[in-house]
């Protein structure tokens, strides 16, 4: 990592270490729990900083949780991939506890990868769904592809 936080492609690490360098997600309290071949699971504990004026978890916080899970799933092949499109649907409001984001890659070919993410609460109730498509930049990442 360069001093400004930009990836320079030289230091080796595992995927969880790499995503700890996502400063925005880390500051939002998002934690990558696991990553597999085209899959990932992340969580976020709802705290007062996540609440909107109505007293429930702000949509942007949920989007950030889902986006990190998406990023880990599509980057699990160790090729830098950035989101070029994303959509989220909210179904249920929450104001406490943990939220979980489970991402599964549904398409990966050439330059594009698409994943779907289910966001649930601690009871497994569906809170939101998120879809995103990413563009493979062709830049290798500092970890081995997850098989």
C-alpha cells in the first residue's frame, strides 16, 4: 500500500487483510467475516451513528455493508474489480443488533462480474437485497485467488 492508501500491487496479504484497508467500510463498522470463491459474508452492528432521523438504520449504511460483501465476492479471484452499477431494495427497518450481508457471484465472464447480496438481521429475516455488476480492471491483487 502506498502511504496515501492506494494499492501498489507489491505486498502480499490475504483477502480479509486487503479489505480491512477499505477505510470507509471500516469506519462504518463493517467487518468481512469470510470470503470464498465468488462468495462473501460481512456484518455490521447497528449503533447510534447508523440511525437516520426516523430512528432506524440509514439506507447508506446498509448499502455500505452490502457493497463490501459484493466487493469481496467479485474480487475473490484476485483481479481488481470495481462496481459500475448497483441497486438496493429495502424490505424491513432495523434499529439495533447485527446485520449480515451474504454475497454470491451469479455471473463472471471476461470483463464483467455480477453478484447478488441478501442482507438479513440476527433472526435471519430479510432486510434488503442488493445487486451489483463490477468491471475487472485486469490488475492482480495481493492475495491468491480463492478456489
